[in-house]
């Protein structure tokens, strides 16, 4: 994850080999000659803590028009690292805050932006990043906050305050760039002690594809995915009316405004992520939180058993360390799909993960209320 490190697996292997062959043993350095390796490892961990052991991994967007993306597109990705400031177990309060806000107010506009955030529960992390990177989204939120504060003063409830400006450049790069020996020695420590957090399927798939196949150098131990998936992705796993609950590949898909029938249950970013997770031998903690952009109810359009089937092959150290966060389900009589499509009861009896359900924003109500049709609730 260093700026000059080639992204492809082959080029990364050659890159590391060149460093190994040219690295100085640094015998004149007291850090390497006097301190034992165990002490140096403890120092590295303390250094990682100063930059946060929970980090969002994001990428500069590349125009990907096909899937899987060709190497020349993947090689253009530049990774960014942002400290996380969100409790992953916290309840999602965005919809209730939006519902309580006054119709047409700047407060309502801010919560609407947060409801539509692809960072989902991590909207505060996104705003911190946006302000630090001076993005248009940060300017919009700042404008709305100032507009409200010039009125009734209620902006103090939702403006950036201690949120904005807290995402500073990462400090661990200084350690990785100190010298070649330190780079080779501390890189595995960084990967084994950091929780990497993703809010985008394409980015997560690309990252895991690049860094999950050299387990000694990149011993990834802890991951989090907080995903607001597209309707396209869940529809790939929707059971065909004609074929029933098994045996079909889902409907033809469109990707990048073009039809791609090859994008299917067996070939899509989510499935690629699951395949990489299965291959991680050092994984000790995995938390996945899912929602959808679909205006229709989750329980009417998402076959959980099909969508999350590959996760049954993922192995984490302890079952309670593998948490799958899903939306609440209504009573069985009100569901659009048969019960065996949902991860509950006997379906998850032998699963390697724990299912934790919680509230999600009601996308249809958000759509209506944002259009001025707030109704009585």
C-alpha cells in the first residue's frame, strides 16, 4: 500500500524481491542492533495506534465500464487511508433524525444527504474525509449548516463541529518509508493489527484481489464492510419465477450503462469479495453490514440465503467475531419470499457467523418525504 508499489500481483512480487536484495541490514542503527525483534514489533503497534487501528480504505474513482475490470484500469487506482470514528455496533439514527426534522429546513437537507450516503453508518467518517479533502460534498454541508445557523440556530444539532477536519493524513507512511529494512519488517505488522473498512463493493473487491494472495507479507486479520448495495446486485440473486429457488443465474445485468449478461451470481464484485474472504487464512474478525438502495422492501427483493451463501465457507477464529448485520424482518406472513430465503432458524444453525438485525432507513418514505410528501409521520 505504499505509493510507489506496483499494484499487480506479479509486479508486487518483483518489487518486494528488489527491496529484499537491496535492503541494508542497518547494523549501525541502535533501533535494529540493540532492540530485540519483539520490542520493535511492540513499537510498530504503538505507531499504528497513533494513526488509528481502524481505517477506511477508499480509492480514487476509475471509470470501470466492464466487469471484471481490465488490468490497465485496476492499475490506475490510488488508495487513500482515513481513520474511522464510528462505532460499528451503534444504531442507525439517520432516518429518525430526518423524520423529526422540519420539512424544507436545512437540517432536513443535511440528514437527507446522510441517508443517501454510500458510507451508510460511517457518514461521519465520510464528512470528516470530505472536509479534509475539500470536496464539493463538504462545501454543500457547510453551506446548509451556515444557512440553518443564520435562522433558528438548530444547526448545532447536526453541523460538523468536532466531526469535520479530524481526518488527517496517515502517519504510518513515515514508518514504511523510513528505510527498506523497516518497510519489510513492519508491513506485516500493519496488516495484522489494522481493521480495514470498506463502503464500496468495487473498491473492496479490488483491494482484496491485490492484497489477499500473499499471506506472509499481508496477513489480513480484521475486516469490515458497510455496504449500501445497488438494486442490480441483489437482483442477480433473486430467484427466477420460472425456475424456482435454485438452478438459475439470475436475470441479465447492466453495468456501466451497458448490458453485460456475463455479470451473474457467479461473476460479480460481491461474489469476488466472498471468494477472497474464503482464501484468507489469518482472518480473526469480520463484520459485514448490509442495506440496499432499492425503494422496495428488503424482505420482498433480497434472497438472503442465495446472496450470502458463499459466506458459509468463510472461516474466522471465533463465530462471535464474524457478524453479519442485516435489516429487520417482518412476521413471516408479510414476507414476499418463502421463509427458506432468509437467514434465520435452521438455515443458519451451522453457519460460521452470527446474524444481528437492526433498523434500516425506509427508502420509499425517504423518497416521498424528500419530495414534500411527509404525511403525518
